């Protein structure tokens, strides 16, 4: 072995040793006999509530019978009541802006130089985006949170499935099921079925990151199988609990305004 190759081999061995010895996130024991469902619910909700704001960039893709496509986006969100998303197309072309609060929404279409604004009812939101999402569900899509019940009332089953805690609840006339990751104690998959067992909504998140003991997913997919619709997000950068996320945006004064 040459004198030049020997130091490289030593460095490689040290990297392998350090990697194998690096601490890994401890997983909660998948034992439903020892860990009550209420413990899982409390831990998951505490982790969800630890996220106060999100600032990020990424790609959003959407599919439906009417249209499909993708766009880059920049996001600022402050829970529970403020969201700003700026969309860009290829080569940095400005596509539009979505601002959402509990009192007001603003949707600006740059290509048509048109702005639609009003009170964010479900019907109003549906008129500007191609998905049947409520205010809270839009926040969930961008944050990767799928709020789990606060207590075990309505709990149908609690078991282990595919290395996850699996909790199913009665939610109105539907059945809501949550898969909880035992390491991050976050909902990694969510499903709602109607009374006929048709899947109404299904969602999945992955690529968890951790910042200052706060975790969030970088990849999020929400699908509506009955309607043939799906939206996916992939964050390229993500900052959790940014103290002062910016909600500044501008609309040309000559934009055509529609109030709904």
C-alpha cells in the first residue's frame, strides 16, 4: 500500500466507525399492552402543537381530471391563522400568490393579472383552488399535520400495523385512521373512509427533519381518490419556528379585483 493511500484508508475507517456509533432517534416500544392509546394521542398532539411557524421552499404538484402540473413555491406560515404562498413557474416566472387568514383570503393570478378576495369559506376557497379543502386542511397540507383526536372517545381500534401505531376513530359517519411513527411520534399516514368504506381522503408524509427538538416532514401527499385529485409537496428547504415569518406581498394596482 502506498504512503498516499494509507491516510485515506484510515480516514475512511474513522468515518465508518463514527457513523455506526452516531446516536439514533429512540423509538417507542410498539407494545399496545404497555402503552395506552391516550399516551400516543397526547405525545402526537404535543409534537404537532410544538410547530408554531414554518418557512420553506419547494415544489408543489397537483393532479385532477381537469388539470395537472407543478410549480415552485415559497411559503410563510404562522399557526393557527396565517399562510402566504408565492408560486413560480419555469425560469422564475411569477404565477401567483395565495394569502390566507381566518378573516380574509387573497388569490392573485399573475398570468391574468386578476385578484380574488373575500372571507375564506369552504365554497370561496374551492372557487380559487382545484381541491375541496377547508381552511384548516390547507394549513395541514403545507405543514404535514393531520390533527389526531385529543382523547380516546370514538376510538374503534388500537394496534400495531407495519411498524406503526394504528389508531382508528369514528368521525361522524366516517372512519378516520392514523398511522403514528414510533420514532418521531407524528402521524405519517392518514385515511378517511365513508360509511360504504370508500376512501374519501388519504395522506402520507415522509422525510422527517428535526430542528431544536421539533420535527416536521419534507414530503407530503394528500389524495382524494373518489374525486381523482391529488396534491404533493416536496420541500427543498424548511425552517421550523422562525420567530418572524414575513407575510409581505404585492399586487399590481391595475389588477382586476373580484370580491366574493
